[in-house]
C-alpha cells in the first residue's frame, strides 16, 4: 500500500461516509465551537465568497481562483492567519493558500486581510480553505503542483496515546511530497522538542524528500506566528526543518 493511501484506510475512528469514501481518519484536530462575533461574521459575509472555499472532492482551479498563474504555497494549520498575512505581503509574487479547520481562526484571517485594504500593502494573493488539510491535499491539489508547503507549529499531541493524531507522520510526508513539484520545498517549525525529533525522522525517511541542495524557489524566512509568540514567552526552543522534493 502506498503510504499516502494509508490516510484513507487507517480509520480507528470511522465516521459517516462523505461521497463514496470514509472520512476522516484519526484527525490531527478536535472539533471546537466555531461561533463568530458580529464583526467577524460581517467580514466573513464580505470576503468568504471570493477568498474562501470549503474542503471538497473537486480539484482546485488554483489559477482561476487567483486569476493568475504563479507559484503556489500551502500553509497548513494557519490558525488566526498572523503568519499567512505577513507572508502574503512579503511574497506578492506567490499564491498563498491557508488551510485551517477552526472557523473563528479563518474569520480572523479574513479580518486581517480586510484590514490591509486601503493600506500600502493590500493582500490580494491569499486564499483560505476550511477543512482538514489531509483531505485538501488528497482531493483538491494535483500531484506535483505546489512550490511549497509550510506547517508552522502543528499541534504536538504530547501524550503517547495521542501520538496517532499527529499531523506530521510518514503518510502525511508521502502525501505532501507527492503534491510538491520537483524542487519544491516543505518548511516545518515546532517548539516541541520530542515532536521535532519524530518529525525529522519521518521527513528524512521520505524517499521523495531531501535536504535542499539547490536554489530554493521560496523564502525560508518565517514571520513569528501567534502560537510561536506563546512559545517564546515560556522559553521553548524552536526547531526549523526544511526539505526539498527531489528531481529539481
Ligand atoms: C498549534 S496551532 C498553530 C497555529 C499557527 N500555525 C500558529 O503558529 O500560530 C495548530 C493549528 O493547526 C490546525 N490544524 C490541526 N490539524 C489540522 C488539519 N488537519 N487541517 C487544517 N488545520 C489543522 C488547528 O486547528 C490549529 O489552529
């Protein structure tokens, strides 16, 4: 069995079918209440139709969505969008897609985008996808289509019995690698030392990934994320891990 396929077959928590497949497997997130404040709802109503999509079964028309052909980077688990908006401003030549399951986080991302309108750096190159990033990668993103994938501060699920929930395990590395273009880059950051070791081992074991030994097509600079701010406050060390897709 292909490791990327294990996502759809490792189902210790099997839920109702959607379309003709079971979903999700053990997920890397838990459902949280998702009510919006009135201002968030207002921004949502204005921006979501153009900038947002729910996870679905159809391949994304990325060029159509952005209205241009440009290198595309996914940020998985974008939280409230602090880093996504900074990166979109720093990399206007890139199409950036932020994926998040938590609706209020997405609403805050949309608010951040809206606040840039009328400023010197309005953000027009960021879109948001609501749903499980694994499903997005499996069903909505074509193989060898991404220039970059960024995963900043994935939930560490520190208890051993929860490790199966961790996003960054061998099957996810295989899936991400399959969606990267040759020469594309996966950039991970975590403040959790033990998860960092596990991530590094799994990433190094993925045959399609290697150390980036060519001119990287994307910046390795990273804005401080909201979650990272909290990590700094308690003095946690940050581990930065970067791989490239072979075949550049
Ligand atoms: C620890 S937070 C970090 C958020 C942000 N990257 C930061 O550094 O501030 C992890 C985020 O990943 C999201 N998440 C976890 N699993 C996900 C998945 N499979 N697909 C999309 N988002 C996910 C969670 O909802 C949460 O917002």
